[in-house]
């Protein structure tokens, strides 16, 4: 085999690899965006119905779907312009090298411990709180518009931020790695019609950022003291303190982790308590 042949093979491998990487990150960001996921599912349904209509010989249905497929892309761009723009912005915010900081087992355990301690104090004292943990998708756009802190995360600092009459009380705290990056952050609220109408702005903001990114949002209700967590476009309402702790441990765990690491995290937490 000549050098030109080897170079052609290497060029083809790199070409195919780049295409797969691009598709991977596009699909990954679409998966984290609930609205775009539903849009893609709808497109697939239309295509499947069109194939079935052609196979079964449904002339009228096939003709209508041909018009839908022909003019559909233009209609989708116009109708879903905000969602498409949001998906592209989300793709731009993605960190190709993963999370802002990969935490060790001890660091994850301490992070969860400090957050749960603060959440426990807030729920007992009826102090409203919204804590958002950044993961693979960057929250830099929201951090830039908030009050920068860049402080070590402790439960005392979290409680003091959300304490009534504090100027930053109504905003959200954003956590990157094991540090508080900012306070007073403002997020877009969710328009999910299934969300209980009695839930306030904190819960809607928590679900809103969980719909747009892969962040984890922890909410403490100021009225009821109930704990909720929004993640992957879903709000888990009225969790017990232990349920919230276990959910945080599970969500913060790296994708490839052995069972022994899970047991160690739980044992360390129990020892500290």
C-alpha cells in the first residue's frame, strides 16, 4: 500500500469521526432540551406516517403529508424560532471537555453534605432558596449577569445568602464544581402547563433552567418549607431530606462509576452525621 493510500484511509477515518462527534454533541444537547426533543419526535412521527401511507396506498394522506414535508422545514423555523435559537445557544454554551471541574468522591460528598445542611436549615426556618449546580452545559451567561462571589461552598454561606432581607435573597446561587460562582442569578421560568399553578417563581425558574440545560436545581419553598429538585426537564416536588441527598449523590456521580464508589460515598456521609 502506498503512502497516498494510507493518507486517504486516515483522512476518511478523521472525516467520519468528526461527523460522528458533531452528531453526538447535537443529539446530546437536543436530549437535554425538552422542547427540542418533542419537536424531533414529532418530525419522526410525520415521516413514519408518510412511509406507512405510501406502503398502504393512502393517496389523500400521502398528498397532505407531502405538502407538510415540503413546507414543514420553513414552518418549523418560523414557529419554533425561539426553541431553535435556544438550542443553538445551548450548543454554544456546552463545554466540550465536560464538567467545569471533575470532583473527587470526597469533594462530591462534602458538596452534598454542605448543600443538604443549608437546605435543612432553610426548610425548618421557612427560608426560600434556589441552588443550581452546573454540569456539562455552561451557565456562564447567567453568571455574568449575577453578583460574582467565587467562594468556597459552605452551608453557613448559603444560609446567609438566602436569609430574609439579604439583597440576594430572591435570586439563585450557581455552583460550579465545589465553589459558589455567583448569587442573585435570574433564570427563565418554565411554561410547562402541567406544573402546579400554586408553585411560585422559584419552582418555575428551577424547572426552566432544568429544561434548557443539564443543571440540577434545588428549591426550598418559603411558604411550606418543602424541598424540590428539578433535573432533566422534570420537577420532583416535596422530597424528604434523605431523598434529596440520594438524588444529588446519584446525579453528581460521574457516568462511569463502580458500585464500590457509591457505597463509599454513602458510608462517608453517614460517618459525618
